[in-house]
């Protein structure tokens, strides 16, 4: 039996006996525990689980590696270490040193080349001018770390890229980053269970988080019904 299949069966057993929410039976099987975050952990197994920032940072410090940055940065650093046993030193992205694009005289235009992108107020104003319902999304936040090598982009390209990313998100095709899974689960839980307490939500979250598989409320709701026959 594969690791993924065995994890799913364990999750079904857990959710079938989960008792934190009204109408659930009492807990019959203890949740499958996450593996310990250690240098011997397989990188694919690491990627299958949800990890808190403090866990990632503590692991990196133990390995003598930089432990500052956004959660996505820490996750990538840990994953690379588990794959290679080391972390490649990152060099500043081309154009990242010097004047921000948003500070260029004349202001940002659709044909302005993307060289030193920044999610600042001026950049926001530019996008709000060209995009309805604008918000800084994962697509744009990625450019703050540097421009992909070999790509020549303009801010007009970023406008179109934002539209495509938001279209995928609205269709449910955009994968939720693990750093946002908790926030998404919380919103979905209270939408589906109005009047529930935060403790009930946290019990549900800890159960789904500590089992193999997607950490989504949709998955939680589907599996708590039991296996399809």
C-alpha cells in the first residue's frame, strides 16, 4: 500500500470518529502524527505536510542556515536543504540593486520594463488604474524576489499576467500556497458552520492538518462523510 493511500485511509478513520463539531461521533482513532522535521526527512514527505513558521525557522537555525524571511522563503530553503543537504546562496536578482521601478521619473507606464519591481504604494496606484478589484496576489509578489532569468517583461505584461492569475483563482484552478492554507480553512469552516466556536474550528484544523492529504475544508467535509461505496 502506498504512503498516500495509507495516509488517506488513516484520515478517513480519524474523520469518521471526529467529535469536535456537532453531529460528529467521538474520536475513535488518534490522528496520524506528522513526521519529525529532521535532516533525514524526505523532501517530498516534507512538502506534503503543513508546517508553521516557527517550526521552519527553528529547523533552519539548527542547521546553521538563515531563518529570516517570508514563510514561502523558509519553506523553499528547508525543501532545498532536504533535497541537496545544502542551500545555494542566492544572489541579488538582476536590476534589484538601485532605483525602484516605481521611482523612475515619469512614473510607471504599460511599456515600462520590469527591472526592480516592488509592491509599494506607487505600484499599487498604477495597477488600480488598469485593473478593477486590484490586490497584490501571489503572481505579483513573486516578482519582488527578482525577474525570472531570460524574461523581458513590461508592466503591461504584469497587468495581463495578473488577470490570468485571478481568472484561475476564481475558477478554483490556482493551487493554494501552504502558507495560506490555515487562513483559507478558517474562512471556509465558518462559512459552512456559522455560529461555531473558534475552538471547534481549531479542533477541525488540527485534525485535518495532522493527517496526510490536502488541508482544505472541502476535503474535510468530503471525508467526514466516510468513503464512497
